[in-house]
């Protein structure tokens, strides 16, 4: 396809199944090892961008990724909360394969074994081994202990924090310190999202400053991978006065949320602007998505027209804004309607960099480029799955199974019911059985959760507890004969049959942890650290 033919097609509006369209890359030399940038938002709802229908908060810079590249209508995070979702991205696989099923809770309360295990290579480790310069700016949230921090997991450079949330305001005390390459940062003076933009731009400048020895080229001798993991727009709700001033017609939490989104859009604009300024646009693959859906009751983040929000496996909890750009390679203004997932960014990055996929631990992510360029038809995924304690979900084609924490099961046809309003479980028993069987087959391949979320309440008993005991300590107290199991007479808390999933008349520690670690927390309570 000639470049003139591509230009005649305009902006490729609303293409439907893009994979079936005969798109090819523009006929110009393309570097074989592009720079790679992954921009990850935190708690941004599906309708949080202008490109996805937001009307009251302009996001021109993030929207430009969709304008210059591809917008995915059915882009999913691998989990409905922050930490497991980020582990799935960095590992390139369902995080359940290595037991990363729950958030940590604040670092000071986290389980001893919390973190992305060393046995699971990160995307940074894989790209660094292939000669990439690697940098991470922002929120880590997948390992606190020595050996599990960003500068120890493949990143040449890191600036950010390790836990799930912290203040955005400079000079304000916080239990989660800022860190640069493992060392505390004590002199930060900027609003945190602005600081992340500054550090990201600095990393790009340093990488591109190392020019290739080939005369006339602008491409860096060593391509770079930059992971910008925003904590925006996660709580605490804090925005600068200049950003708030942009939204005089909004009030309360919505106005603060708008200011936080605006700051993140500005930060993305600075990153994109630097890439453009340095002549790297056609040599840089860029992804943008959110780690989970928006927590609407807490932050006003909108997931419309989807049902549910962060912490749930309805579409509003896991379907997120999802964009990709590779100028001169991917078609501009395209809309892709097949389902994709966060770990596809991992696989696509490796493929673009020419890094072979691992064979010992195969990726669940798929290289999206052949689908987006029309070189491969069909769907990247026929099935996708989610699990968090007692709740889980499965999407098979257009059908969606959702099981909530109480054990209730619902079935939806997303083609006709994107808002998951009509439960078809009773009307479509065979389809329900089909999806339950698909989920069960996937579930058998996964590892049990290796920890549950811990905080001051679960570790110390909180206001309702008389002693400083957690789940394990409480289990030992109930287990009078020390046999590692609890029979009904030893378990005074009720709901025995609900917790005893295998109906063997005894509860193991894992069963108790799965039940209490996966329970839904009250609306308005921060469950993200």
C-alpha cells in the first residue's frame, strides 16, 4: 500500500474489526529496535478521557495518542485493583500464575512474601538484557524488600515510590518516601505528577543524547524503555491551584479529580513533546492504559457506560482506557474492537524489540502488531479471566461470567448489553455451563494466592480487636489441637460452609485467608495500598 493511498483513507474513523482490514506500515525505513514507552494511569475510569467520551475534563495530550494511533474499545486490565494489575504487566502473564492475587496493604503491614518473585523476569529485565536503557518513574507497588525494588528488577533508573499511594504535595509528611535508585529523596519541591513528568523527560533526554555513530542518524545508539507509572488519579484527592482554576464550573471532589486528570494530561504532553522534539516519534512505540477501573464513589471517576467500578469484575472494574501509538507504523485514528489485556503491552514490546518470547514460562500476552497492521486476522484472545479471592470473571467471546464474593453468578452478553444490566444465567444455562467450564480449566492452571491484603485492622485487630493478631495468629488461636485445620466447633465466626469450599468439614488456613482476604471493603475506604 502506497503512502498516498494511506493518506487518502484519512483518519480511519470507527473501523470496527480493524484486524480484518488490510493495513500495512507506511513505506519508509523503520528502525528495527524502537524506543518503548508505557504510560500507566492509576484508577482512571473508562470514560475518563475525551477520546472515550469525557465531556467536562479535556485530555488533549492523552487523546493525541488515539488520534495518532489506535484506540482499543475492549482494553482490559489484568485485575480490578492496582498491585496485581501492575504485576501482570511487568510479568507478561496472568499474575495468578505466581500467586500475586491481592494488594499488599501499606508497606509496614504487608505480608513477608509480598512482591513479584525473582523467578518472574520483568519486562525491564528482558529488555535490558537485549541492550535497552531502562527507566521507571512513578508508583511501583510490586515489591518492597531488598532485591524486589525497581533498581534491582532491571531498571537502570528509578524515581518514585514503592507503595500504593502517597501525597502529591511537596513538603507534606508521608509514610511512603520518594526514592531515587534506592535512596531517599528529601528535597522534592514539585507536585508529584509534575515531578514525574520532569524525571521522565530527563531520562529521555539522557538516552537520546547518546547518538549513533552512523552519520546523519537521529536514532539513539541504545534504544530506551521508559515505564511511567502514574499514581494519578488515585487518592488522596489533591490538586494544584492552577489546575483547579481550569474548572470553575465544577465543584467538590469532581473539581479536584479534574485537576488531577489535567496534571496527568500535562505530564503525558511533556513526555510526548520531548519525544517529538528529539525526532523520535517514528522510532517510539507508546502505550497508555489504566491499571483498573475508576473508584467512582470515592473519586467521581466515570466508567460509563459500564457497570461497576474498581474492586469489582463487572466491566467498570476492569475495562479501561487503552491506547497505542507508533507513528509511521500503526494507522492513525484507528479503532480496534477485539479484546486486549495489559500483559499484551509486555509481549508487543518484546516483539517490537526483537526479543524472543520465553519458552520456559510462556507469556499470556500476545504481540498485537500483526493484528493492528492487518497481517494476522482473528482475535488476539478468545478468552480472558480474572480472579480475586472469592470473586472471579470470565469473558469468552461476547459472553461474560461474573461471580461475586457472596457466590452469586451472573451471565451477560456484552455485544447486546455492554452495561451488564440483564442477567441471562437462568435463560442460557448451557452458555453458563460453558463459561464456568472455561473458567475452571483456567483456574486449575493458576497458583493459589500467596498472601492477603494486610493493614492496621487485619494485623492488629483494629478498633474491634482486643489483641494484636492477624489472620494466621487468629487461626492458631482457634486451632486448639494444633492439627492445622478448624472444625465447626473450633470456628466461632459463622459462615463455615461458605468458607469450606471443598466441603470436607474442615477449614485450612488457605481457605480462611482466601475468604477474609478477598472480602469487599466498605465503600469510601482506601483499599489500594
